[in-house]
């Protein structure tokens, strides 16, 4: 059984919140979870800035949408203020391997970097 790690648990809680329609459509809630220097390499190949991802999520999040399905969520604390998460998602027929770095900043865990790599069942 994995060891209880509050840092990893906090990062996982934030990551899962960011995948819910309720949080995704709220610029305030998304912004509260993203580090000021956040950036992402999306499944599309696009490089997203913090401002661009907040605006995109607000514009494209359907309040009635299903939550993103998450599997194989794992985390490791790399340093006192750094957690690495990996997991897979499936949404609307698309699947992606995901990797996130969460940094403790002023006492809060914030998403610093995220990358998504699409995959098909053949590739697993």
C-alpha cells in the first residue's frame, strides 16, 4: 500500500478538480490552481500559456458535460516543494497520457506544468 503523502494528495486533489466541468468553466477557480508561470503542451501539440488556457476552458466548458475519466493516477514527491503526477484520461473518445508538475508556492500547491500525449488502444 502506498505511503500517505499529504503533498501528493494535495496535488492529486487539485489535478482532479481541474478536470471537473464546474471548475473548468470558472476562470477564478482555474486561476486559483495554476502557478503564475504555468504552461502546458496540450494533446493538440499547442503550447498554452496560463492566460490562454484559462480563457479557453471558460469558453469551451459545457456545464452539463461529463467529467473527464481518469485512470492510473500516480504521484511522487520529487522535492519538498515539487510533486510529479502521471495518469491517463479518456474524454469524448480521445485518450491521453498526462504528466503534471505541482509546486508549493506561498504554502499552496499550484499546477506549474502540464503535458498531454494522445494515444490509441494500439499504443498501450
